[in-house]
């Protein structure tokens, strides 16, 4: 049984995959969570009271996805 050598190429591939997987998974799961919250959990008359907290949660969630894509693009340029 031969172990896989850890070199820079394998590390770069794993990091690229991890960053892309994070962006896709968190983007899709965040969108589904917000849709469930807005359509089924929160009553229609209370949506205006939770818009600001939801905005900051969305900003953090989608911002981290964008940062992960930016980091991935910087890695691929080199």
C-alpha cells in the first residue's frame, strides 16, 4: 500500500475544491434557509421587523461565499 505524497499540487487541488464546495454548499443552503424562513416560518405581518437581522445574516453568508471565490481565483492565477 503506497501512501499519496503530499506535494504542492495536491494541496492546491484540495484547497480549490474545498473553497468551491464551500461557496456552492453555503450559497444553496443559505438560499433554501431564507426561503423557508420567509415563506413558512415567519408570519407575514412580522417580516418587516426581521428584515434587518436577515440582511446582516445574508451579508455574512453570501459575503463569505464571495470571499471564498475570490481566494480561489487568486490561487488559480498563480
